C-alpha cells in the first residue's frame, strides 16, 4: 500500500471545495451512525432495562412537588406550556394586586394621583386581578394559612409564632414593615388588612408596569421593589423546602433527574465515540487507501507533506475528527428532547462553571478558526494540517 501511495506523481493538492464536501459527507455519515446507535440500540436497551421504572418515580415526585406548590400558592404550573412560574411572573401578580388594592380600597387617597396617569383607562386590565387579602395574596396566604401547621423532616413545627398571631408576624417580621417594608408600604395598624403601597410607590409602579413608561426613576423604584419581593419570596421558598413532604419529593426528584441526565449524556457520548470510531478509524483501517467515505468518493488522501503515508496519520485524523464533528451531539440532544443536558456541569473551578454547552461551543470555535485559516491563509492549511503537518491530496486518474 505504501508503494502505491508514494507514487508522488499520482497526487495533486486537493481543492478546498472537494475537502469541504468530503468533510460534509463524513459528518452526515457520522450523524447517521450516532442516530442508529443511540436511538436504535443503546437508548432502547437503557430504557427497557432501567429508565422506564425510574421515569415513573420521577413523574410521581414531580406531581407531588407541583401539587404541594399549587396548594401553597408559591408555584403555578401551566399544563399547556409545561412551564413552572418564575419569580418575575409572580412579581407582576404581586404588583398588579397592590396597585388595584390601593386604588379600589383607598380611592380617596389614590384616585387623583392614579387617574392623572391613566388608571381609569386600564379598568379592564385590572378586572381579572385578584383582591389583595390574606387569601388571594400568595405570600400572605402561605405565611398565615398554609405553612402554619406544617412540620420539617425532624417533625418539628416549621414556624413558631408568639400567641399564634400569624398575621402580625407576617406584617411585622416577614414584611419587615417598620424597616425595609416602610420604604414601599404604609400600615394603619389593623392586622386584619394588608399594608398598602405609599402613594409615590404606587404611582411609579403603575406608570412602569401598566402604562409602560420607562425612565430612570420608575426603573429604579421597580427594581428596588422587585428585589424586596424576591427576598420575601425566597424566604417563603426556604420555609416550603423545609416542609417534610415537599423536601422529600424535591430531593428525590432532583437526584433521579440528575442521574437520568448524567446517564443520557454518557450514552449519547458513547454513541458518538462508537460512530466516530467507525467512520474515522475502522473504515480507513480496512480499506486499501486508508480513506474515509467522503475521501473515497472524491479520491482524496491525507498525506504527509512529502506525499508519504503511514498508519499514524489515521490516528491524527481520528483525533481531529473527534473535535471537528463534536457539534453533532447538539443535534442528538435536540432530537432526544433534553436540551437541559447542555447545561450539565462538566467542570467547576471556583466561581467558573464549564458546562457541556461550553465544550461544544469551544470545539465549534476551534473548527471555525481552522476553516477560516484554510480559506484565507496563503498556504491554505487548516489548524489540524498545521499541527499534525499533513495536507489533502487528490489522486489523479492515470
């Protein structure tokens, strides 16, 4: 084989067009092999032998988490979009409730200020906004009704309040009405009613969140109020996480889901290794001119610069292909429907977290740099050609 390959007059430098087409064919073959190996063999075996039973357990714990979350009023779940409410969405509800509460329960105080910025034009907007009371205010309901009889994992009561006066605790301690809460709220001393926004805060929040006015004073007030709400919500969330039933379901779900994600990512990577080994290692090893399928179609060979060849070249090509086609894993993850796998923490170095997406992105960047060098440099040599000192040649028809 070496004698044949060393007939230097049979080889001319290959054009970039043929090289790109050959690599495109190789990538498509590798992708096809990954799909067949993962979806046709590895994934079915994994699910039938192990994951189906675990998925049932994951589903049961997820339903338990959502059930408790809905009952607690701290979590909303959209069945159509399969999405859980986030803090920003809950904050908007909190803002709208408080604005409506101020205007419609204390109209003699707020009417003139809010009418001047358009409240009357937004009456339809507020018709579906819930009343702001101890039942409809999610944080108030959670702290004064839901969590008061719940125990932690050690069967101790989560919230111990003097004289069981949870409304007083909610306003004085939880809302911190005399300190951080006083910047936004006015409290009349009646613990049967909730504090109301002060006039200035109510007007600014209305202009920013409802009328969509946008200037620095409004943004600053909204940002400060959002931070205040987020702090309250996180505190309530910590109480919920302390609740024995929620705690058990949450951490069981998290453990099982992370194990599933890790396993899937490992199996996808295994499929990639098998496929790239077939297309870039085994096929070249067992054909006459040590070519991949794409190279065979276009009669290309990766040779040393003196047009010589040895088996080490196949290993070099394999290492380059591993990086070059790594982006194909993104398509498999997308088809699998587990895009969360991209956030898998590959490595943690202090405050720096390297995810699987970062690894794919790095390899894409390296491949892009290599292609740019190939197309733009005078020598027209890619990064791999420079490092491993080889060139693409096309075999002429003799």
